[in-house]
C-alpha cells in the first residue's frame, strides 16, 4: 500500500513544482488512507493542507486538530523556537501559508515583502477585534505604551506601506493572542512585595536577580528598572538611541561587576528552574512561568509594577506567495481563530485574545471571571488539557485584562539600533 | 613504486598477536575487477559536498552581503569584516572562548589519560577492560543537556554540595561561586567532554605491544623510563585525536555557558546565535568564519605537535 502511494506520488511529481508536489503527495496519501477503510468507489478528494508556522504559544496540536475538524481541510502546524521561526518567516515564505508571528517583528517582516496585505472585509469578526490593536487604547484613558505597539504596525495605506493613520481597509496582521510580562518573585525570599521595575536593581537583592538574556527584550526590562530608579529618562524605550544604549549598558556592567545578577536565562524552562531551585528571589519572567513554578510547590507572585508591564502581541499574517484556494483557506483559518474556541483554549494558558466578546461566549463564566475579569476563582480551574492549575479562591496577579492592558509601559520591539544593541549586550555579558 | 598493505597491528585489544602475512597490492586489485573504489567514496563525497562544502561556501558568500533590518541583500561589502576588526568585542569573545577551551582541555587531559592508562595497562582481562570502558560511556546514555542541567542541584545555593558544607559547619552561608561562575562552567565542560577523550587514548594505549614493554623491562628499564620512552610516545596519537575532538566541540559550544554558566559569559556560539536570531546572517557568518579559522589553527597546531598519521 505504502509503496503504491509513494509511486503514484512520484509519478505525480513529474513536471511539477515542489509545492504542488507536496500538496499532491499529501492528497494521494489521504486518498490512500480513505480507500483502505471504505469501499473503493467512495473516494474522497481531500483538500490541500493549510500550513502554519509559529511559536508553541499558538501552534498547538489540539488547536490544529480542532481547526481541521471544524474547517474541513487539514491544518498542519510547525512550532519553532524564536530564532528559527523568525528566519523561516523571513526567508522561506513558500514553506508556509500562515505566519503566526508577532507585531514586534514587523519592521523586519513587512519591508521584506514576505507577507501580503490582509483585507479586513474578509475578516468576519473584524468589528469585534478590540481597540487595543486598532487605536492602542482599550479605554479612552489607557496608556498606549512605547515601542512597537500593534496599532503602530497594523495599518496599511493604499500603496501597501505601513501607516499610523488608521483605520484603513488593509492590515499587516490579524491580531490574536497577547500578554504582558513583568517580574516574578518569591515573597518569602524578597520579604516584601515587588511593586516597581526598579526593584530588579535594589541592593537588597544583590546576587539574587536574574534577567532575560534576549537582548531585544532584556534591555527593555532593564531600561524600565533604570528609569524607575530615576537614573535616566528614555525618549522611547522601544527605540533607544546609541547614547541611551551606552548609558544603560554601562549601568548594567557596574551592576554585574557588583555581583548583582545571579544568572541570565534564555528559555522558559530555565526561568522556572532558577526560581524553584531557590537561586533567585526575583527575575524578569514570562507569565506562564508563574503557574509552572507554583505547580512545583514554590511560592511565586507575578508583580504588577506601577510603571506598567511590557506587552507583546501575536497574530496571523499571510505569506505573499498565497493565492486562489489556498488564500481562501488561509482566511477561513484566520476567521476560525477569532471565533472564540481558540481564544478560550489559550485563555487557560494565561494568554488573552483580541476578540474578548467571542472568547466570553466560549468560556464558562467561572473561567472568564478568573482569567479575564481578575476575580477570585469560584472553583478549581483547569489548564487546556484538563489538569487543575488554579486552586479555588485564587486571584490572578495583575488584575483584570482591562487593568493590565490599560497600562503597558512598552511593547516588545526591534529597535533601529538592533545590531548595536546586540553587540553592546554581549559586552555586558562578557564584562 | 612498490607498496605493501600492512597487516593488522598485533596486540590490538582482545587479539593475540597474529603472524603477519604480507599481501601484495596487486593481489588486492584482482579482487572484483572493474569495480572502482570511487563508487565506495561517492555517497559520502556527495553528502559532504551537499551538506558541508556548499553550506560553508555559502557562509563565506553571505559574509560579504549587505544587511538591513529587513533582511540580507546580495552584494559585496567588507563592512562586517571592518566591524569585526574595529570593535574589540568579537576578538575578545573569541579569546575568551579559546581560554575556556584551553583550560578545559588541560583538565580533560589530566583526568582522561590516567583513566585510559588504568583501563589499558592495569586492567588485565579483556572482559573487564571492555566493561569498564562501557562504564565510561554511560554518560552518553542521557542527553547532553540533562548532563549539564544536573549540575544545578549539585552546585546550587540549595544544592548537595552547599548543604553538606553547611551541615559540617565549613561555611555559614551557601557559597554562590559554585554555580553560574567560571568555576562551574569549567567543571561542567570537563565532565561533559572528558569521556570523549578517554576513548581514543584508551585505544592507542591498548594497541601498544606488551612484548615491547616486557623486552624493555628485561633489559633493565625502570617503570618511569618505560613510560617516558615507550608508552607515552606510542600513545600520543590517541592523545592528539582526543584533544582535537574536544577542542573542536568546546569551541563551538554554547549551551553549557547558558545552563551552567548562567548566561554570564559571552562565547562565540552565543554571539552567533544572537545575530542569527534576528536574521543578521552576514554578521553571524563573519563570526562563524573566524571561529572556524580559530579551530583550524588549533587543529593544525595539535597535528604539528603529534604526527598522527606516522604513528598510527
């Protein structure tokens, strides 16, 4: 059977491009699979799969399986690490249909022409997408924050260039999952609540602090700390000048030589280990790490610094290579992501979705109250896979969704001086 | 030109010395006429060209390309090379990497040689030699990363070592230099790579014909003389191969610096990784090229010290 499939796939491959070949091979295999279980005359022609690529934050097996069931065509996901994802999105847009990317990479992705404009008229629930990504303000008095906030990266003018003058008909990326990061700490070790980014550099915690070792984001956390201490005022923490970078790095080098930093972490797992093993008292952290640390029986609180958190926002963009049927499927997949079920799925991992009202419909009230409304859990709550991760009575750190996202200090960004930043960051590490 | 194919070296582990039976090369040629040796070499040659030579050429090519935030642009610029030489961070990182590598190699040599010597010379039976050698390979049964991470509960603030020292009253507060420090990094690198050099050292020591040693002893040589004049020179190729192995691997290593060094050290691997993460491939390529040049110089240097070919 298998050999037959391979052979027919090989025949089909003659005179075809690689992309067609892959599609046909998949189809042939699918036909074969169907044929082996049902009578021969009942052959179903399966659709070409929609291929999506991103981080494990959104590219999840269960999500793709559900999408395939709901949509009637297969969705295949590839979850990569950040660097690999970035490189693939930029350089191989014939290898995916949907990029589950991040607004902070738009300065690189959009001018490269790797993605195509998305027509908001084809996005069914476009009017339900919240204002966070449209105007930058969830409520009129929100602080939109510095850096690559989605509303600065989303709109396209008539020539397909990004514009700050939204709303327009075409966009770069359909907003999806997002969250805000801050500092995680063990209250037993710090002995007091952490309320400011400046605490990252407080001498009480010398030798008990870890920073995120991704230069683009790590510098922003450090910048917020330095600014909170009143040592400097950055014009835009999301796009620092060389002299601002120099001042920041010099400050960090002094701190490093004082032995202030215990370690620098690069992966989620490392940040969890640092806290559970008692190596650090506080560290810059991604929010799902708090849940993982608590699951190990170690106390951990996610700080809600008065200066605001550092936000990040993911979403879906479409490869510039896509057209015809494949493009239609891509829009269907994007619409499906906004339908509510996927948002409810990622909500149980602590991520927010751009269409809160649709998520509310798909999420039981007790779960909605906890994850979005910032209320105490009325009962034990599960993660997406059914394991209990929230005990009864617990309150989510950082308040409600609207509180959290009304005060974003800075959004993840790629700065114009990125190369200089990476270089200076390495000087800091090797100091 | 008359060439002869040498018989297997007598005294290989487990084999009794076999009387050499010289085979003429033209005798070999009669074996399966018309079958060219090129066919045997072809698969690996094609493989290497496709997946080693071409990518290497490509690395060199893109190191001259222009880079902007929106990706690479084919072209020719020396900008990345100028940057490499005008900013001290790159060469400093390379030197740091060399320093860790060299320290680790010294410790590996000091540890691995006695172990290999013990296995080859002191352990008498083949069965025990092999079982103990396999024991040395046990660490390879777990993933490399797990071996590195296992140092955290050993050396951490609440780690085994600190607990023991506090319990015995040697220290009052947990010693923090044990983990996320140069000490931790060197120690972990030694532990990770020492097993790699035991292998080649063991094989070259085991190959030494015991009859030579016996003869020397009969002629009244002291143990030290035997070691210095017979065992050491004959085992040097194994030492060199072991050193080349770990030299090349440690130079390109960056995961240990992250996990055990706590990311506090910048090595060439981390630098390349960070440039690649934002698709600045030209700059990553320049760093990779100089890393490779550093590696090649190191390997040539080791080969100059020991003529591997001659002594194998």
